[in-house]
């Protein structure tokens, strides 16, 4: 019975990863966002000069300099967008962040459950990594497969 419960915990935890991943993909695909214009605006704003690789001799300094340069560029792109485009982008980014946090939390539980299953079965510890990689790959494959099937069904007349 202990093995059954350990297996159920493992499968259940990884279903909690696949669910938010799929739901997040659905919600984000339905989000009304002017992707083309936002992409054009981001490409129109030139990136700042690259930070010298020599700064990586002092990694904290390199990180701060790169972060500041990226933040200046982000602010310029944001300023170039209309208020409506900024609202669309912020809404999209907030939803994506929320679903990422939910999925990441579930993945951490999935890792714990995989470890406990490996312990219950008395398998070597490296099997935990394999179980997590397989479960993560299946969650990604399920989400992408469903999204492709949905897109195909909704655009049947386009292919005819």
C-alpha cells in the first residue's frame, strides 16, 4: 500500500504541474495583445552598448551593470508603447508570472514526490532526476500537443 500511495503522490504532483501549464497556455493564448506592434517597437529601440565581458571578473558588478542596461532599454520600449499596449503587455506579463509561480511550486512538490517514490522503491537517487525529467517532458508535450490540436480544429477551413 505504501508503494501505491507513493506512486499516486508522484503522479498527482506532476498532474499539478501539467494543469497550470496547460491552463496558463490557454489563458495567455486568449489574451488580446497587439504582439506585432509591441515586437516592432522593441526592435526599433536599439540596445545599449554591451557591458564589457571583463566585468565578469567581478560577477556582482557585471550583474548590476547588465541589469541596469536592460532596465533602461525596457523603459525606453515601454515609453514608446501606447497606454493600451502597455496595459495589454502588463496584463499578459502578470498572468504569465502567476501561472509560472503556480507551476514552479507544483514542480517542487513533484520533485519531492519523485524522491519519496524512489526511496520507497529503494532505487538509486539519480532515478529521481530521470523521473522528474520524464514527467516534465510529458507535461510540456501534453500542453503543446493540446494547443496544436486546438489550433488545428479552430482553423479547419484555412487548411481546406
